[in-house]
C-alpha cells in the first residue's frame, strides 16, 4: 500500500498461536534494581488495553539528546506522532500458565530503552516464550529512571515515605576522548543487569514474592513453575548484542545467544575464548563494517556452532520498532527503513531467531522449518557477510 497506509499499520502483531501480554517490573526501586518490560503468553479472557509504546514523556527528551536535537521541539513532534502509538500486547493481562516457557533476556541498543523492540519481543512471546526486555541504567539508554526516597526538605506532613523519580539520560562520550573505557564499563554493567534480571525471573519462577515499584495489579504468582529453566537465551541489538555476548561469557545458564546487528567495539577478543555457547549473528546490510565483522569472525569456532547471516536490504533501524512508524520518505531520510519491506525484514529476524533457539535450547516445536535461514538460504538472506574481508590467518580459528 501507499506509505501512509504503512504508517498506520504500526508495530506488527505476533504471528504465533499465543496472545501476548506485557507488564513492567522494577524490583527493587534503586539504580541497582532490575527494570524490565515482560512480554508473555497471556490468557484471552477479559478486557485489557494494549500498552502505550513510549510510556513517559522523559523518553522523548532522552531521544532528543540522542539525536542532538532541541528537547522542546522533539517532545512536541514526537508526542504528536508517537504519543498514541500502542504496542500490540495487552497491559497487565493475566499470564497464561500451562506449559513451561523458555526464557529470553533482551538487551536494547545505545540510545534506546526497554520498549523500543516490541515487535521482536512480541513476535517471540507469541510463539511461546517469556521475554524480559531489560532497561539499562548504565547511561546508554536515551532515558531511564529509578526511584529514591523523598528527601524531607520541608518538614514532611503528608507524603513522608513517598518515592520520587530520578531520571538518567544518554551519557555521550567527551568528543575526541577515547570512547572505549566508557563502553567497556557500560557493557559490564549491562551484562550484570542481564544476570540480575535472570536471577529475578528465576526467583519469580520459584514463587518468591515480588516487590514491584511500578504499581500494577499484575499477578506474579501465576508465573510459579512456568519457566523451562534449562532453556534460557540472551538476545540483543547492537550494543545490546555485545551485552548478550558478554552475558553468555559470564553465566552458562544462558545456553545460546543471538546478536542482532552487533556492535562489537565494547568487547575485547580475549573474552571470546571464555564463551562456549552457540551464537547467531544476524547482520543488516548497511550498518556493518570490516573491523566490526572481523571481531565477529574471531568468535568462529569448531567446538560450538557460530553462525552469521546478512539480511538483504536492511539497515540498523530495521530491528527496533521505529521502522514501522514512519512513511517511506521519512523512513529513508532518517535511515529507519531499508530497501526491504519492514514487515518482511522483521519476519526473517524473528524466524531465524526461533530456528536457532529451537536448535540450541532443544525445543519441541516446528521452528526448524526456518533452518534454511540460519544457513543464509532464501530470497532475502545471504550466508555470512556482504562485506569483503581480508583473508583470515587460519590459526585464528579456534
Ligand atoms: C552519530 C553517532 N551515533 C551514536 C553512536 C548516532 C546515534 N545512532 C543512530 C540513531 C539513534 C537513532 C534514532 C532514534 C530515533 C529516531 C526517530 F526519529 F525515529 F525517533 C531516529 C533515529 C539515531 C538511530 C546510534 O546510536 C546507532 N546505534 C544504535 S541505534 C539504537 C536505537 C536508538 C534509539 C532508538 F529510538 C532506536 C534504536 N544502537 C547501538 O547500540 C549503537 C549504535 C551505533 C553504535 C552502537
């Protein structure tokens, strides 16, 4: 259809058999706590509204900072264009117990935050996964917040133990300074936050009571004994893909990783030998560069499956949700869309992820129907990279 019709299609529904719900969890309320949006198979009953895609205006202010644009202007434009966008998941709908679902911990990219990859998270949840999209407090998110006790400046009569929001915005490296120390420290923090999110989800699976600073009436007890604790994967986009790789190296409970258009810069190759899990690299055609792909190739292994494909006609923004929310012209100008139809691109991202997860989490589903995508076979994919790499010295391949 015309660009305007695409604009109003919005974030795609999951294609799997499950209806998807989502709920926010901040536990505990401090900066060291875990903050995530959970996507999960939910019950069909009851009247539940779809969740708001960008839930607070401070996120627009943070995006303005990331884009180096005026906050007032961006807040005005973004709240007009994106303020009513819903993510197709029912907010706080009851969790659907029944089978044991595999668990995905998802890590967002630089300048993003927990809600901007809803199409991927909902796509996976609709196929019977519980997906925890973490919001990082390492100052790589465009915006995030935690809660702190109100300092009783005035002698507090009414709201004594109230908590107030403390907002953190995207910390840009000093121009000209070496960016590596900041990114190296951030990827450690991010990996720790993924491990804490995993621990929290396993506590919830064990039936431990949940303290949730984001007041919601969601019934967490329905998740007791609902996770397949042997089937856990780390998935992320760009900086979040580097985070997922780092998390694999830190914790063998993550059985495999999927790196979506990975930004390898924050990683140093000496950690690669400590990573024993299978990894799938899903690259866009336009974002990658030789040095970055060579770092991915350094993870090639004869001991464990390491795969790489490139999706033709995709850009870096083909993975987050913005690719569905503008017309073709604006999408092309801001590099939010590639040549490929964004809905086809997203189907490939989700299906190749499902196939790799089935293979390495030992799932008994039919996701192996997409195994050819892992081999880079198909109309829209190529195996490995579209870039020309200098020949690898053979001893590098472990
Ligand atoms: C020039 C300097 N460079 C910073 C390194 C540019 C900043 N940049 C490109 C941007 C952020 C962008 C954005 C947002 C939002 C609209 C909107 F108009 F649609 F709202 C448009 C355009 C502008 C995509 C990126 O950061 C690319 N990128 C990303 S993009 C993750 C993201 C961020 C915000 C989102 F809303 C959605 C997704 N994740 C990474 O982990 C890494 C990189 C680069 C290296 C590592």
